[in-house]
């Protein structure tokens, strides 16, 4: 989509693709990448004078939790210290600017219990990770103690005996009472009756906890190791028992051994296991679990530069068209596991997600919380941090320095480079807003999840001074020009076709864009108006394909035949919640720049939702203390050139990267007045305006 906050720094014109440019960009790219020294992520650059990580608000969210040993629930040294610490789930901002701690659901004033609970295992686990990393980076003794106490609280929620041992109760009340079944009902119910996201996050925290305490406190580390194996044993009885088996989802094979069916949940467990295996390399059971989870997550990689979802690791094995940022640590987990396990074959999935999908995500308007399959959701700290973690981990594992530039643009969201134009994180207090709506409205609350993930990004920036300096130089998004959506119902129907508005936009696997679609019969045509552009574009008709074949729809623009899409043939439903699939399908040819309509002619029953339109070269333009810069993102099969008018008194610096984030030979240069930006096929180029 096109998003303009203030102005565009560069005036762009399409320049023809040329064989000469292809040779310039691609001729020696591999050799140049191999010869270039690795980018140091832990050293170099000019660090800001003060740390960005401020634990003040997270400390405020923490409360003391009384613990009583009950059947199946106990923790480390409970007889000596019958309390632990856990963060309140939410924090609502008050009129005076202060915050009030809030639990989940509604409060019963008679009992003091919330219909869900005051604390939850998801946030306790991730809070422990924050304190562990802060202690490891800074040596802060208070963070060490908070890490101990939150890990004690987390392991109390872990069921330690019986048929559900190793699973985890999600909710807990302020008085320590467990809430196995929350209101409203959540699955699994009771929450420790099956594997879950909170089991995965428990493994994350226990793995990082063991690695941190292995030398500092071997006795506590041994307890964490035992509890880690308790959850691994549970996973071995459940999802990992199906390792190597595949289910069918709309005709596509998907791994059957993902935790709760999710690459998202599995990735967070893999992060903890990678830390643990590094500290305990002789633990073959843990190494095996890490290998299995990493292979399953990597197997969810989908699409390419010109095929939706553009290389993303899809989070849910029951849908090919719902990508979401919750649990979006998949590229970070795969990249980290690839290094830990010495499995270079796993790295490709992380590289595609980071260098290709994330670049398209940013150009479409920023780190949206979901594409389902069209962009347009709110943006939250969780999704932003997940992108940062993935980019940094993949940059290190793949020696791909271009991903650090993307990480800086992404992290700039916290400092004002977002749809609201306001900082989303306050380093003076450690608070982080709970989200930004698509129209720029801000949720001013600062609950545990947003605080945690903002702090995880700040810890990453503090640990990587060069990245930190780049990110702090960005505090405003000038504009984006990327994926956009044109609704099918905006078109003109010829024949018996009609606009259909179902009771719900949710299909069971994805969302109908705009809540409606156009139903066509054999012989019908649909002419959808599209805005003219200054360059060619890829067009992806979003078709709600039936399970059985149903003919095809031929797409054209004027005399240009773009290609055809299948109306049906989605394949066997398998494990999905609905037959068929709502999917953006690729066409063979791109839409000419001057085209103003796309016409579909169907030879069978068809359901057309919308057109997803993608510039061959998308852009993200940002500014701040470091000056103005633009990232050019290619969705083309050939190298391309974009012309740039450079304002008087400036010169242009640029660095081109290929589709893996590695530098391209001949892809850097400067000029004093007007110049061209070179963009490798499927890659991206970072161009900066620098004062002379």
C-alpha cells in the first residue's frame, strides 16, 4: 500500500531494465559477497551515550505471588521461600499519566479473582527472558534475582505429576490460586491438558535460564534442566511423537509435529533449546528436540520474491494464507538453530523470510500484525520485535549485513517511524504503547507483552552499537509505496455475476478483504479499475478457490495478456477448518505502468476477492537525526534502475544487496546531483541523502 506521512525525499521515475545493468549488478555478486568481511554486530559504530533498556516499568508490573505446594504444582525452594514474582498482564494508562495494573477478563470484587487471572505463563516466561538477558549483558544483580523469581513462578505453573506432567497452567490469580479453566474459555481447556503456546514459552525461558545459571548457580540450573526435560517429555508424547509425518492442508503437505500446529509456538521453544544445547551440548535428547522443531519451522517457508507470501515462514499449518506477527520469532529461531546445530540447510528459510518477506512487509506500510492475506492490521511491539530479532539473528548466521539496515528501519518504529509519528517506547520510563491502529490511533496502555518485546529490542540494540546508532537515526516514516489492495467489488461485472457479502469475512483460514467478493459464472467478465503508476507492477488476483476444479479466469490489461488463475483445484481440505483456500495467485506477466484496469474473464464459477498489486520496485522512505534514506525493494526477475533527483547541496550514497541480504558487486556509489539507484533482482538497495 502507499502511505505518505509528509513528503517523499526522492522523485522517482521508471527506467528501463537493461542487460548492462544486470551484468553490473549480478556479474560478480557471489565473489564480492564471499570476499566482503563479516559485519560485526557486537562491536563497532558509535553507541548512544545511555542504554536504551529501562526495566522500570517491567519492575512496576512485577508483583509478589504467594505459592502453596499443591498436588502437581511446586517449585524450587518453595519450603524456604513460599513466594515468587510475576508480572501483571495489563497496565492501563490513567488520566494523570500513571498506570494501573490490571488482570485478564473481569474482576470479581468479592473474591479478588479475575475471570482469567492476574498473571499468565506466557508473560512470566518472556519476562524471565528479559531479566536473564539483561543480567547476562550488564551483570545487574537485581535482574538476576528477578530472573530467579520469575523462573520459580513459571515452574510452579508447570504441572509436575500425572498424565499432564510437563504441560503448563496458563492463568494464576493474585493470591496464587491457579485458574486452569479461564473465562472466556480458551483451548486447551483445562490449559494444562495439552501442549500449548505457554508450554513452548516455558521451554524458551527454561533453556535460556539453564544457559545463564549453569556456571553461576549449578544447583538452580540443575532444577531448571529437570523442568526443561519435563516439558520435553510432554512434547515427545504429543506433537514430537509425529516427527517426520506430514498432514495435508488444502492439498499441500505440512509438518504434523509442530507444537500446537504452529511454527510460531515451535520457534519460541527452539530459541530456548538453542541456548540450552549450546550450554549442554552432550544432551542428545534436547538436541534431537531442537533439530525436530527447527526442521518443522523451516518446512513452513512459503512463496518467493514474486509469489505470495514472498518467502515468509507461515505460522499455522492449518492455513496457507494467514500470516501473523504473534509468535513471529520463526526466522530468529531457524537462524539460531542453524548455527547451533551446524545445519546450513536450515538457514535458507530464515534468509527468505528476513531478506524478502520482511522487506515487502516494511514497504507495505510497516510491521503489520497480520496479513490475512491482505495487509492492513494494527502494529504492535510483539510483531516489531520479532522482525528485529529475526533480522539480527539471520544477519549473523548468514553473514548478510544488508539485514542490519532493514533491522534499523524496523526498530525505528519504536522511536517514531510509524503510522502515528510518535515514539512507541519511552527510554526514560521503560513503557511501550500497546499498539498503533491502521489509521494511526495509539493504544496508550503498556501491558506486559508490549513492554517485554520493546525491551527485547532495546537489549538487542544495546548489545549491537552499530545497529543501535542506525536505529536511533530514524524517527519518522516519510512514506511507503508497496503492496496495495483493490477490491473486486469496485469493478464492473458483465454477465450474471454479483457481489456477495457473507455473514462473516472469516473463511475459517483467512479473511475476505473488505468483507465481500465477486461471484462470477462461466462467460462473465470483471473489469477492476486500478490506478496508473510510474512503473510496471505484479498483480495477484485473490481467489477463493474451491476444492474441486472449476475452470479458469484469464486476466488482461488492454491488449496485454497477464495470465490466468484457477477458480478451483485447491486440493484436499485435510486438517484445515474449511474446504478450499483464499489465496493471492501469481500471473505470468506484469501489469504495464499505464494500465488503468485489469479484466478477468471466467470460463467457470469463480469467487474473486480482490487484486493485490505490487510495484516491481517498492520503497520505504525514512528520516531522522541520521538524515533521509530510502530502501528500494525488488519484486522483479531482473535487475532494475530507478532514477533519483538529488536536492541541491546533497549527494547520494547507496548500497545494493541481493535477495539474501549480501552486498552486490558494483552496487554502491555516490553522486553529486542526479543519479540512479541500482536494485538487484529480488534484492534491495539502501540509498541515503548526505550533505556535501
